[in-house]
C-alpha cells in the first residue's frame, strides 16, 4: 500500500492549471481502460473547476461517459438541492451538462433515512456495483479516487478524533457531531481500494497542513489513506510553497 513518502507530487501554477492537468490525467486513465471506469468524487471549490472543465467542449466528446460510474467520497446529510450538497455541486458543474446515463450516477441517499441508515444503504450500493461483499486488494473498487485536504488534515469526511477513523470493516460510515451537519463518508478500507488516488490541493491557506501531509504526519486523517494503487498530490504553487518536484 502506498504511503505519503511514496506519493508523487505535481505542482501547477494556479487552480486553473491544476484543473486542466487533472482533467488530462483523468481522461488518460479513463481511456486506458475498456471496461467500466469508477470514480469517487470529492467536494470543494478546487475539484469544482475540474468537473466544469470535464463538461466543457474540450473534453465533452473525448470522455467515455457511457461507461464511467460516478460515486461520492463523502456527502453532507442535507437535501440534494441544498447549497451545501456535494451532489448538487457536481450536478451543476458536470452531471447536468454531460451525456451520463442515469444509472451511472451513484449519489449518497440522504432523504427519508437516518445518517446511519444512509451509510448502510450506500455501502449496499457499492457492494452491488463491486459484485462482492469483501474488498480484494487485487481488484480495486475505484479506478480513481479524488480527495481534498481540509484545514485540520481531514479528507473525505474523515475528521480527527471521530469513530470513523477506526473503522476497518464497513465501507461507509456516518459521521455525526464533527460538523454542524451529519456527514456520510467512505472509510479507509473503501478509499484504499483505489487504483489511483489524487489529492487536489490549492491555496496559500493549505501550505502548513500540506507540508505536514507530505512529511507523513500520522495525526492527520489524510496521511492515513493507504491505497492499493498509487497516490498523486496535485497542488498549486501557493499550496506547495515552493516545492518543485513534478512526476507523471
């Protein structure tokens, strides 16, 4: 499994350049596979640029929409039309503009369920897609998992000092009390079942926490993601604070 010390780093000039690079990177990986291609999406303003770019003319006709399945790494437990909804953000930026079959959109259920029941329902959907109840390290659940980095080192909705950090059996967990609204998040086992993990990190305010991540600070939830495949940090210059290493 890939540790932070083994992660690749690519530094881009700014958030727009970062979005273009990740769009090219994601397209290349999608086209390299002939079968179903599964992506776990991240929320936030940085990936929003990426999603809008994928739905732009430059990528719209190139991307294999018909065989790509879209999942969410985490979701706020709010209605799907709520401004805080990650689903709503992705829908407005990409889903409503691209020819994606309805059955390929796997949103977290948030209506008429408790957070705990929603987590169970989403795990059931993941297992149905994967066609197994246990994860096989040789067969990743996701081809690509997109992740962000929060100010306290969280990723997805894996926040410091929450029970979800210790989960090793469940694929999805409810996180209640860490933020104003409950969250539904993929757990470490599900995030680890990824052929490629990409962290998208932008902004000067991320410098300190990103430096700690790069140093492998295990107190940060983001530093404990250990995928079966590779990890790439895509950072803009402001977040990277002068780092210059760049690898494909």
